[in-house]
C-alpha cells in the first residue's frame, strides 16, 4: 500500500493539474511495484522556499542522505 508524499515550492496548480500529477505519480509506482489504484494514496505538500531548510532539508532530507535513492544536487 504505497503512500506517495511530494513536497515542492508552491505552484499555482489547478485541481485538474494536481489530479494529473497524482495520476502520473501513481502510474510510475504501479509500474515498479505492481500496485493497484485502490492501494495508492498521494499527498501534495507546498513548502515555501524560505521554509524549505527548516521544514524539509534539516528534519527529513539531511538525516536520510545516505539512504536516499536519489540525492539532491544541493547542500544547505
């Protein structure tokens, strides 16, 4: 039962664009995990640029750097 969480700088995405993004993310997970739509959930979290370090990088990214499948190309 994969749960996908995507954090990003705020974007002016319509409901339709958010649904399309969630659908695209689910397609990738279904391809690699063999999941079904019924088992997937997606959360989209907009994080202000000035809050990225405090809300995302320091508590969630930095402690997991060695475990990340794809590391960011930046340091903070």
